[in-house]
């Protein structure tokens, strides 16, 4: 079934070591950007950028090359911006 609204789910596992999965749902095909930021607001990874079909999506982030700490992942879909925090522990 196609989701009725855009939703950004909590990553799993969280806290995580080295890699985690981020899931989100979009109700219509659209340009989507999924970016991970550190607590200084610097982008450390762009996991998705471009047109995606409606439905459920999941992306794995391999964070082996970034420092332990709190990160924020941000989903931009049309005019909406959703964000959640995650914790990386090496």
C-alpha cells in the first residue's frame, strides 16, 4: 500500500556501531534528499538525492569513517523537512 503521508522512521539499530538502516515513506513520487549532519551542522553524508517512487524506502549508512557521537538525519521531500537523531558508538 502507498503511504498516505511522508514519514521518517527512527534508524535501527540505535545506538549503532559502524552501520545503521534509515527507513522512510513517501506518498508520491518526488525529489527526495536524505542527508546526515553532525552536531555542528556539517553534512557528513548524502544518502539519497533525486527522484524516488512513492512507497517505503530504506537506506543503509556505513559510518565507519566518522567519529562517535550524535548525528541528525534530515529528509527533504517537496516542501517538508523531517529530522531525527541517532547515536554512533565505535
